[in-house]
């Protein structure tokens, strides 16, 4: 990987965006590698939870690399319809890595510091949980570039915070600091510094990694389904899901561990 660092220990994949000289702005290689790595982590039975963070960069993510944005908008063909068709396909390709984060069957925890700007907000909105430092700031910067955010923020953020707050952020491009982000529910918790945050997030990841992988993956799947469907549809789907998945070895292991007063040990 040119733009990402990854390590896997004790069922936790620790993924670091690694373009510190560019404040972790995402170029085409970064987008390609995000799609690749989350596809691979989804299929890796050793991985039960993923932590995504910004490493040594000043910012968690400064958004899409401007050179990539310009290459998308300046593509030329002899036909307007074909040019617009190509732009649409380019946007869908850029959406795919963000979708891969959300669709990954393993929980993804974002540990955010510094700026989370533009495409960075797209990234973290697709994660399961978000944690940040007090001095973090979030901004939907696309409005200041004369464009509509198109990689998922406007679709996912309204599922996380109030509609009016989403509109305020999207219309103004103003910064939302860590404390405010916690207050409005954009992040789960804030921390005084990055080291404390990473320690706490890794401990949380370790707790998740100790649970039944089948139950965790199923829970994430059901939560995503419930978000986008009615309660009645969700309950019906849930009944069908557990009819197929409830009778697992993990359920038996959990019962036996409870009865013998020991910690359960689950296979991958």
C-alpha cells in the first residue's frame, strides 16, 4: 500500500491513512487502496473489528486531493452527453470505497484528530462509530468550492444528526469542533488528546473482538437494514435472519461459558 498502513493483531485491523505530507488528502491511489483493503478485510476471517485513523498527519483527512478533483471535472470529449456520462461514472467510482467501509461486515471505528474535511466527512459517516479529540473539526467544505458534496455525506449524516444541523453544516461549510460534534451525536465521545483517544478506541475494539464474530457481523447487517426500512419490515427480516442464524456454535459456547463461569472463546 502506498497511502495506507495496516497491521492486524488479536483480531483487530489497525488501518492508518498515510499521506502526512498532503494532510492525508486522498488521491486516486488512496481511493483505490481504500476499496481494496476494505474488500479484503471483509473477507479476512482473522479480522473482527477495524480501527481507522490518521496517523502522524496534521489532519485525519483533508478531503479529496485537488488534482484528482480537477482531473474529474476537466475531462473532455467531443460530445457533451458522453462527457457527462464519464463524470457520472467517475463519481460512482469515488463513491465505491466509501460504500465498501459501510458494507464491510466488520465494525469500523474511526479515531479522528485535526481536520476532518470534505471527503474525510464522507469516510467517517460510513464508519460504525466515531471518536475524536477536543480540537478536531469537521467541515462539509464542498459548498465553498461551488459544488454539492457527492460521496455520501448528504445521504448518511442525516441518519446520524438532526436534519437542521446537517443543512447548517452543508449550506455554510462552518467548522464543527469536537465538543459540539459530541453534543449533536456526530461522534460517540471526545478526548483531550490523540494518545488518550487511541488507547480508549483500541480498548473498545478489543472488547468487540472478544464477542461472537457471527453475532457482531449479523448485528451490523441488521442495523444497516433497519436504518433504511420500516420497523415492520425490519422485524420481519429479523425473524427470517435468526431463523437461519440463531442455531450457531457461538450460541452454544456462550451458554456453556455462562454456566461454567468462564469467558467464552469463539472461532472465526
